[in-house]
C-alpha cells in the first residue's frame, strides 16, 4: 500500500461579495440588510489539490464565470490557463511546509476572484489523481445549475465539499462534512475542519460591487483602450471576457482578455464545420472557455476546439 501523502487545501476568502442567485429569498434578505445592492458578503471558496509525489499544486473552483443566468462551471488550468499555480509543494514529515507561499501566490492572482483575507485548511489525503478525474468529469459536463440550495446544482462551497468527500478518508470528518444543517457549507466551515491551516492578511479594500439587476448577467464593461477593435464581449453572472478571433490558414487564432484588457489565454483552434467568417458579425455564446469557444453567426452555431497553444 502506498505511503505517499497528498493534500487537499480548502481555501476561503470570507470577505468576498457574491452576486445573488435571484432566488425567492433575495428580496427578504435585502429588506433585512443582509443583501447589499444584489450581493451577499458570504465569501468565496476554492480548493487546491497537492500531488505528494511531484509537488504539483492544482487550483479548482466553481462559479458563474462566462456562464448564462442561473448556471456556473468548474474552473482549472485546463479550462482557464490563468489559474496555473507556480508554487511547488515542500512536503516533509507529512506536512505541507510552504503553504504560506502558496497562499501568497493565490492572493496575488486577480483571476481567482477573491478579495480580502485568505484562509486555508489543509487535509492530508491519498489519491488526488482519482479526485482530479472526478473533477474533470464535472468540467466535461459543462454548465451546472448554480445555487446554495439548488437540487442537483452547486455553488463554490458545495463544490469544495464535494471534492473533500471524494478525498478524505476520516469517518469523523466525512460525517461533519455531511451534517444535515450543512446543506450549503460556509467557506470557513470547510477550512476549520482541516488538519492544520494558515491565514494570509492581504492589503487593499474589499469592494462592494455595483448594483446588479434581478436575473441578469453582468453588463458589458467600458472597452479598454488597447483592446483590439474586433474583440467581442462574452458575459456571465460572475465574470466575463473579451474574445478576439482571427483566421490563420485553415485554423483560427483566439485570444481572451479580461474586463480590463489583460490577456487570459490564447491558442489555435479548429472548427467543427465550415462556414464561419471572422470578418462578419457574430455573437459569443456559452459555454466558452480555453478548451472550447462557441459563437453564433446568422443563426448557425459554431464550436471552436483548441488545437495548439
């Protein structure tokens, strides 16, 4: 039996604001003051899987990124290269010694979409490769119903709990993760259950987002001055991006930028069928990410698949 020790690091940005799910309880929460301008300060949760053999750290989260109203998707470096973790785990005596370095890198990555203090709870496990396969299956499904209480749906905290239940062997921790009143666990609850933890106090102000309308995705932001003029916006409830598509030989070069014009990814893509003309008007549609980009042109749906980068 393998003695290799892997780790699952549960992450929590407890001060981060989260856009309302446009559920029945939102008006009531706004009336009592818990909902501010269509947002809740309930935090953001994510998870890092640490391979004890290679020291590789892989970031995963769930959110309404580049997703239509009411849906979200699982992100990782596979779908969003800007989430690549450069820190290599330093593991000695069954402990993750450089977790603070890991938190520093993540707190400085704006694409994690967390603000304020960052907390972490580390679970010693085995078999993170099988857990990664389960997460990959969720990603290949595409869009998932979003909501803290949605049946057969998930949100950031429920996703992290799902990952923990797929990894943790301790019956006590599994029981605590399944407690009846933890239908939708808080990010900090998942952190506190860890074997050991860390906390990184970050500088800067936690921003209260602008007022959002009921049942809508984010509106198109002001166009960055250096953005290519052919770039088009794809929105979501949690985040959107600018996409620039140009034909290169028999393939297509696609670059994705965030709302501020910072490059997120680029690659060469191939079409599932012919007929798309990059010089004519088209609309980006969901789901779209690094591996696959969908557009609609004159009532025809085209899907671009990543070929090279």
